C-alpha cells in the first residue's frame, strides 16, 4: 500500500520523479471561494528554489507552477486543485554512474530492495525535488488558514548549522528573509557563511536544525488520541528528506526538567482564557493546541552526496567505491526551512477543517505572547 | 473529525476513559490463523501495569484483558479482535478538586477549550491509562510479526532519567527485565533508584528518554513519500502521553555530523546484500527499512502532577492555585517503555502488511549486527 | 486489509460474532455535548430485535446496550462512544451440523475460502446479528442529525414481499409502527401476513424490497466525485446482509424514461431556492443532495436457511445435502427496515460533518414536499 | 471533506473540469515492475472517446494520455503513476447561456448550493468528461489484475436501451466490439439503432442498463463487513454520472425468489472446490467472491440535455426556461460501458491487493462456467 498522500480533510497527493517530465500534486479538500492564483503559489516556491546562493545546489529550475484545475475566475471551486511543475534542468548525464552503485546515506539501496526497480536519475522519486510539491500545497494551505477565526502565521528559521546555534537573544524574524540561510540573526548568518564556505570547498556537507513557529492558532485544534496535533506534526516533518528528529516545545530538553519547571503555569487572560507564563509545551497539550505559539524543531542530516570516496556495493553485490558528483546542497537543511513551513501549514489547515467538522466552530485564541522566559527550551 | 484509530492495514481503535467502566480496543486487519489468547496479551499488560514498584503510580489495576471477538478455538479468524479491560480502582473521590481547575501541564484546559465538556475524573480520555489499550494491540501486532520472513524482535529500554544517561558500554538487554526501570545496566539502575527516591519524596517529578529497537526487520518496509517508516514511527511515539520529541538513529546529533561521518558505508554481505559499517540512519533510509536494527528514541516530559502548588485558573476564569494529589508516577517515562515497544510493533505489523500488499513478498533481511562503532548516535 | 469500519468523519467500527460473548461498536467522530443515554439507543434496537412476531427469527435476545465510554453526565464528550451488547441466547448446539458443511446462499464457503478458518456457530461474523451494532450506531447518528440546520427525519418501510408490492396510494407512515412488517398500508400488511404464513409453514423463505426516506436534508450534502451521497448510500445498503440491489429515486425505472420525463423541473421556491415539480432524482443530483426527500430502495434476497434439502459439499470436498434447521427469518427483509434506516442516518451524519468541514456551514433546505406526481418511480 | 479519490490500496485521485486545461489522475498503489505504456492505456480511452458514432456526443477529443511519472523504461516503479489528458475541444461559447440558469436533471443547482460557486462551462467538474480519468485508471488496474493467480477478464455490455432489452439467448461477447452500442447481439443492436435515431432526431434522450462481468476472480476477494466486494462495486458504479441503480446477480429480481430458487447449490468441483449449479449470487456471498463470474448491472438515466424547453430558475431565483443545446449523448448509457468496466477493474485490483495484504496469498478459483440455467436473473 503506497503512501503518497498527506492529510485527511486538507489532503494532497504528489507525483513525479527528479528527472521525469513533471512533478506536482492534487490538493483535495480545498474549501470553495478562496482567492488563488499561480503568482501566490510561486512566491513560496521561489523561496525554496535551487540555485539562489552558493550554499545550495546549482541545479537551475524555474519551478514555475501551473494551476490545471479547481480554480475558476480567481477563486477555488471546492474541486481538486491540480498544481504542475514541469522539470527543466534534467541533465541526466550526471547520473549515469549511480545507475549501478548504491550511494551510502541515500535511498538507492532501499528503493531497490523494496521495489526491485528504481529510477536512479537524480534519486528519482526519493529526490528532495519532491518537496517542491509540498511547498506548492503549503501555499494553498495558507489560503485556508486565512479563513480561520484569527490570522494564523507560519514562519520558519534555520537555528543550527553543524555545531553553531543561532543566538536566540538576537532573534529577528525580519532578518530571516535577508540572508541566504533563513537565519533570524545577521551575526550568526555571517558566521555560518564562513563555516559553510569551508564545508563546501572541502566537498563535504553538514547537518542542521530548523525551527518552525505558528502564531495565532486558536486553542482546540488536534484530534486525540492518535491524530494529535503534535503527532501529525512529527510525522509531517519526519517525512521531509533527511530529517532524523522532531521535537515540540522543550522537546528532548524536557527529559532533564522537573515537573515544577516543565508545567506552564496559567494566569487569567482576556475572555476568561489562560495567559500562560511559559511555553515548554510548545503550544500543544494532550495533542490539542493551547492557543500559544506552536513551536516545532527538526534535525536535518548532512547531504549524503559528498566528494570523498565512500565504500559501497553495486547492484551485483560487489564491493566498490563512489564519489557523488553533480550539483548538491552542502547543507540541505537550508532549503528545508520553506518545506517545514509548508508542512506546518498543511497540518494546521487539515486540523482547522477537522476541528470545524467535529465541533462546528473553532475554540478561543489564547496568548501567543509574553512568556516568563523567552526560550521554549528552558535555557 | 476525531482520531482514535492507529494504523492502516493493521489498525486499532481505542475507547475508554480513566474512570469509566472499561477501556479497550478493536484491532482490525489481523490476519487469520494466528495463535492468540488472553494469557499472551496479559504478559505485555503486566509489564506496563501500575503499582509494581514505588517508582510508579500506586493505582491498583489488575488490567485483566478479555478477548470478546475475532478468535475461535485459539486462532484468529481474520475478523475484528476486540480486547476489553474493565476498570477496577476508579476512586473518583480523589479527583473532585480538579473538576473546576485546570492542572498546568495537563490536557484539562485544552480538552475544555476543544470540546466544551470534559470527563475530569483522572484526566478522563487524556489519562495515560489509555496506553493499556496500545499495549494490548501491540501484543497482537507481535503475533503478526511472527509471520514475517524472519523473526522480528522489538525491545525497549529507559536510557535517561533527568540528567542521568545509561552507560551504553554496559548495555545488557537481559538486565532490562531485572530492575523496575527497564534499565539495560544494573549500575545505572541503582543510581536512578536513589535519584528517583529523592524526586518522589520531594513530591516532584522528572523527565526521561526511552529507546526502542527492532531487530530482524527486512529491507523494504515503509511507504514513501508520506507514509515513510520513520514518519509513522515519529507519529506513533509522539502520540504517547507526555512525549515531546522523537528521533531515529543519530537523530538530533546528526545536525553536527559531516556527510562523511553520517553516511553508513556498505560492504558486501551475504546474498549480495549490504553489510553496513555503521547505523547512523537508525535502520531507515528514504523512509524504507535497510535491514539493520531500527532505533527510535523519544523524550518523555516530567509528570505534571506534583505536590508543589502551581498557579492556574478555574473554569470561571479566575486565578487560583492547584496541588495535584492522588497517585502519580514520579517518572512517567518508566511505564512508557512497554508502550513504546507496543507502538513500534504496531507500526511494523502495519508496514509488513502494506509491503506485502504492494509487492507481494517482503524484501531481503540485511545485517542487524556488527557496526563500526557500537553507538548509533556516533559518540 | 480488513474493512470493519463505516464512514469517514462519523465513523463506526463493529466487532463480534453471532455466538461470541458480545457484539458492539466504537463510534468515533461524535460531536461533543449531544444528549445520549442507553434508553434512547435501546428504542431503536428494540425495533430490530428478533422474536417479536411469528414472521421473524425466534431467537430470544434482549439486545440490551451498554455505553462504556464517550458519555459524561448524559452528554457526549467528543471521545469515542463504545456500545456493547452482550449475547444471551447462544444455543450453539443448533449449529453443530453446519460445522463441516457449507450452506448454499450463505457465506460459509466464502469465509472458509478467504480466511481458511471460520466460526461456524450461527454464521459467526457473517450473521445478520452484526446489524444490531449498525442500529446502535444509527441511533447516535440521529443525535448528530438533530444538530443539522433543520430537523432531519429518517424513516423506512417494507414496500414489497415476494410478488406483492405495497399500495402506494394508501401510504401512511404512522401505519408502519402498527404492524409487524413495517408496512405503510394496513391492507397490504394483512395480505403479507397471509402470504408469509404460507411461506413459513412451507419451511421456505421469500425476498423483499425496503424503502428508506430522509426528509429535511438541506441541499449541498455529498462529496463528488467518489464520495457522492448516492455512492455512499449504495455502499451502505449493499453491505447489509442479503441485499442484492440498490436504487435511488426512479432507479432502474429511469432506464425506460426519456429526458423530458426524467429531469425534475424547477419553479421558484422560498428564499430563491427551487421548488421541484417532481423527484425522479430521489433527492440527489451530481452526488449532492437537492433539498428534496432522499429516497433509497434496496432488494433483500430470501433467507438461505430453509427446510428443503439443498445439494452442497462438505469441508472435505465431498458432495452432500443440508437442511438448515434452527431459528430463522422467513423474510429477512422485514428486520432490514430499521437497519436500512440506521445506515441512512449514519451516511447522512457523516456527510453533514463532511460538508461542515469543507464549507463551514450547510446549504439551504429545498422543498421535500409537493411534487407533480406522488411516485418517485414515475408510475 | 472532499472525495476525489477512489480505492484504498489501489487508489486513484482525479482532477479536472470539462473545459479546463486538462483532466487526469494520480494512481497510487501500483505494484512495481508491471509493463505500462501510453498505447496500452490509450486503447481503453479510445473505446470511451466521444464522436465515434452518431449516437454519442460530437465533441471532438483525441483524449491522448501522457504518463508523467511512475514508469521507468517501460515498467512501473511502485511510485505514483500520473496520467494527464489535455483538453482540446473546449468551445466554451456553447455554454454561455447556462452560466446563470440551472439545467434540470443536471448538477448545476446542487454544485451552486454546495460550493456557492461553479465552473458552469460544460458542467465543469460534474461533466461526464471526468470519466476519461476513470478509464485511464482502469487500464492500470487491468495490468495489476494480470498478476493475479489466474487471468481476470472484465467485460461490459449494454443490455437495455429504453424499453428494449438485449436478447440474452443470442449473447456473443465478440459482437460487443462490432457495433456502436457495445451490444452483445447484432439483432438487438440494429433495433437500437433505429430506436435511437428516433430519439436523437426528436432532440430527446433515453435511459439504459449496463452489465459488467468479471471472470476468473478467485474465491476470497472482498472485506466484510463494510468493505464487501459488492458494497464497493455498488459505490463504484453509483458514482458514475447518471447512474441511479446497481444490482448484483439476481438483483431486484431476488425480491420475488424463494429461498429454494435463490440459493446456488453446489457440487464437488476440481481440487475440492464447489461447482455451483447457478449464479443468482452474481459471484459474491457475504461480500466475498465465490470464484464464479461477478455480475453487476447498473441503470443509467437519460441525458438531461434535451431540446425540449424545460422549466427552471436562474441564479437570482427567478423562473425561466432552458433548452440545452450543444453536443450531447442521446443515450449516455452507451459510453458508460467502458467506464463501468474500468470501475470494476479498479475495485478488483484494490481487493486483490487487500486480500494479499491480509492473507498473504489469494484463495482458490472456483468455476465461472456451467450453471443450471444461463440467466443470473433467474428468468
């Protein structure tokens, strides 16, 4: 049973291989009468697009999206929205040498083991190119979130590259759009630039951590016990290429916290709702949104395509070595930022509709603002 | 749209509140002609059962399971397996004071915000008592896994309590069953006993980290792009009460690894399959099992029920304080071990059937054994 | 992949065999704060209960339902509603002779062929006893429909027994509750009583047709293209034991109609909505409700359990004969009436929630009333 | 919650409007290593294509299909198969007059009521043009069925046009491909030609009945209780445009049969399997295939687009009249034959995979051959 769909009520199904004629998705469950055009979606695709700085793959793809259905005279009609992106820069010649050898750290071996066949060109279906479809779907999800009772904002940032973490005291969301790393601090961005130039010149690669924050989500989204909001976010992020870990709020740091430190105390807020004094929970308790900011972080492993020869086997089972040439991201975590945002938006759009189905109207919006300390990880 | 089912082909649906008449689940998708009786399931429930040491809640529940359908003359029939556990020790009187006040860190406020109503007794549906149903379903999943091409073993251990991590050099799976912590090292277990006595006497609580390992899983399980094996495991673990983070293989440590360090090199193994020289991937590449051990870790926050008064509000929106008396786990991470195992077993059983549906027969088994270094986190 | 769940947002999963300890269902997706108690559900179960007249099976079952979860202080909580019915009159001794012989027309052979094992007692899982769970779920669905923008009424009637069709000119819904056939005309009921006495005394059985009508459904329910309202109703009814055909509105008679006869013309109704001049469509166009009465009919085959010896084979493949003694319905179509109603209610509750999820509010209610001619079949 | 996907394990999702840039589908769950190319799919699309005789719509569409993903070097890869058909003959000018008026019998009013917006051009999403996507998916399903334990053949025929039923005594499957009606008898085809010329010249339309038969299906496919094979077939056929009734085997005729007449007796067949003496059941008992031919019939209402003025209202709620000009099928039932076949193939492919998932291997093949009388309806 294949699994190329994501979401339940807001649901998208993607198709396409790295070097096939096109990639894209059908988004089903888009409410009618939402404004939608290609320019809006393109804006998000452009943030993820390769070739925009020396720190990402040099593959040239305009990633121009076309809406093939579901929109009439500028508005969604409630029918499936088909989004298609034609592949341009396929350069299959680069990939001849990986036809018969399995690249360590890539999905070459597992696809062969599972399916007994694989489109090796550029990683085929397992290529990070698939994430463009996610970003396109995420743009539609943002349109859905605009109809929520209060505006929902979804923003992401790179917060760690190798050993270098962002300086949280200098966090500035506006800065995220000003550097090639989606880094919320200019100083850290400069440091990363130097560091990554070294990685890149060594033909190596490095891991990273991405943080995505949603503000304005009302209390009440999430469907216990198995479709909890955090469960769906964990799945969403873990399915992004190269992701190896996901945490919510305090995350793994919670293992070292006492009950006193961890439980977010409450004071009376507006309309009888709580004003939370901290946000260790990352905006989710019992799998349901609290009204606070939803805070998710995920770890991205280093690109497995490097210039150092690595030991491997070929399709005949013989031992050999491989060097992965071609155009690759020295830190694939960078371009994972808009992908993480898109997945967050899709999960939230889905849960907005799910909550509306069950309860008929969304719950109240809590405070996303002042917390006792600024750091959800608890310092 | 509620979400009380887990899995697609091997699928269970749970019901029940902490202080209602019963809890349990319907397991659908159980292949026919598997041996199954109550004693087999009971063995797993007993590992999770409360009241077994001074380090867990003192609630007395025999957690006796009854099979109400789907088994005939000792064998499954392919029809739904209904598992029921009658609640015994309900003692609702303990919970009167939380009827009108929201316990910080618990799901009291979010359930009220979402549903406009809640069964406050013992946390109602949000109580960790629900995890008994998961463990029962997990036992059935193990029966399914016995029919896989090679024996699949699922084992869990507690690897961190507060700041104290297990000594991995002394890891001994047999030790796990000999101490009240599911700790794989006797020395660490002794240290935790002292530490947790202090926590318990202070009326406090502490977080923890659990690790679950599956051995014998053949290469090929997992359904890209959205039902990847790691995505489903992340969701599975994140839906367990109090879990705030999940990682696979190197996990968050991968953020600091280079491409050279991270990619698991391959040599020729038996039958033309790879012998991996390390297992940073935690047994999953591209969302598909590699044939190596599958290694998942998850962080459990401290129990929010503590004896220190915490600031909160009541259902009328007034500010107040609360002390959560009653019977609670000072370290809820302990009893999360068998629950984590159960969820791993359920995810694997589901993907075993999914792979069989798509491809007709499972892929080859890789090596779960010798790796270049013993630590998947890469030291 | 087993299939013991029905519905998407309003979703129930049933369990249990004819002669096991209990049957029942978990209903997930029940909105919170609906009044629900056992007495309400019991009322519907009592209509379907066996042993109420000489025209149905004499098995004595009180079919007493117990709510095990999801209701707190008389209101639903939004969590799963578990409904359990303990089996009383199991009398397994009646069924010894069918252990090794396949009853023609029953599912004995197909269950054996599919699963390689079967609980033969009373038909096991394939027994019509399972429909009690549907009726229980249907009662909950009615509670959901009470929250629709206008009251939705679901009523069923038996309209044909063998060659004898009901006199539609004398249709009186009140009469349905006054005779043992759910017949809307007393005269026809008297005729059926005589006819069925003959069938019963001959140890034979006969087929029937059931009609179910929903009034008050607003325009707009149904989800094209594959979850059309009529598609879901067709599936719902066809899964009821012994059903062999389903039709909507004019149904098979539409094959002989011209476009002029078939298309329901419209005049201006209240609030700018249409007043339809006929209802050949049975209240559904393009898979979406029109606001008119929704009219579904289904054909029920004769009970396969008869006293005439029939040729068959045994589990060893040898030719033999079988007479099905025991307690059976001479016309199983009678008790299918409340089951058909329940399935209609469940489909509508599901689509009410689905429409609410997608669009946020239900569409307008059309006219369910005056049509050009009284007969949706077009005379 | 929208519903544009069909199937569970073999699952396709369609998109596209009658006059948008393209229509098509993503087929997910296609097993790897099946031969597939555009020519194979095109053969089935050509059978459904408009403009092939004077008895169907004159819209000119080559319906040329393109495979955009999921196939590598002539074989499926196990990844999503994207099939795209570009719309050519859009001629939107024909449809200007239906922008503001609701055509009786069409889905114009219900789409407006549900979504508050509609693409009126050619019926938009509700157009029968969508069925081309089903036929394309059905071609892929046939490839899947080729891997079943025995060859599965799916064939359809038109068996009734208005009052004129096919002469079953002269049934010849080969004749189906020789006349423009998919009629299995040349004499009946000639009669229909005359009859339909009259209908066409009168600017009217007429209903029809289609029969689809699957041979070679082994015993054991179908998933009780709610995903029974007949339930899924009923849903599949009822979602085809203009279908108002579905029946299996004896269908509605079963209402007039006695238990003796209806139950298909069994004799010993090869390999200990039954040789059925009749097939009233239409190849399905208890929702599971018996190994006999699976026989489904469905009623198609007359095209609602006719030249006689019909009373209706406009979008402002005012009373008016409408004549539907343009290019329409006088008997839309004709082109429903390949669509019905496609849906049967998709349902069977899905259940083949579902059965394989649950049981691991398909059950035995029964006899599809000699029955006591030739007519499943019991003549």
